C-alpha cells in the first residue's frame, strides 16, 4: 500500500510537474509575447517620437519659408511701388519734354515764318534795288550818250 501510495504521489507529482511545466511554458510565452509587445510599442513610440521630431522640423522649415515668402512679397511690393513711382515720374518727365518740344517747335515755326517774311521783304527790297539800279544804269547810259553827243558836238564845233 505504501508502494502504491508512492506511485500515486509520483504520478500526481509528474502530472503536477507537467501542468507546472505547461503553465511555465504558457507564462514564458505570455512573458515573451509581453516583451515582444513591449518591444513593438517601444519601436512604435520611437517612430512616433521620430515622426514628431520630423514634423517639428518640417513646421520650422515651413515657418521659415513662409517668413521668406512674406519678405519676398514685401520686397516685390516695395519694388512694384518703386517702379510705379518711377513710371509716374518718367511719364511726367516725358509729358513735360513733349510740351517743351511742342513749345520749341511752335517757336521755331514762328521764327521760320518771321525769317520767310524777312527773306520775302529782302527779296522785294532787292528787286526794287535792281529795278532802281537798272533805271540808274539806263539814266547813266542816256547821260553818257548825251555827254558823247555833246562831246562830239563840241569837237565838231571846235573844228570849225
């Protein structure tokens, strides 16, 4: 009976040991699964931290670019204003130059008209002087002829 009791306890011990080993395997698997889950969670946490760091860097980059774009936009607006003012000044200058040139053209046209009138007057005076000179030449020729006739007459008279 002791021997049977011993065998029974031994079998119960073996079954208990088997059940314990099964539970140990189950616990080991659960621990391994837990450790694997923890490793995956840690890896995911690290990825999230890396992503967060990357997002923060991207936000900083975007903010810098937005600031640069804002500065460029301001510079462009300043340049546009500068060019607009330059164009206005240039237009005003050109309008003034155009007005001044029109005035000068008008002055030159009036001066040309005066000169044409003066030239016409001088031509008229020259024509009168030519007519007068022609008349004077005719009178002189007539007087010369008269003088020659007188001289011939004197010569003839003195020959007598």
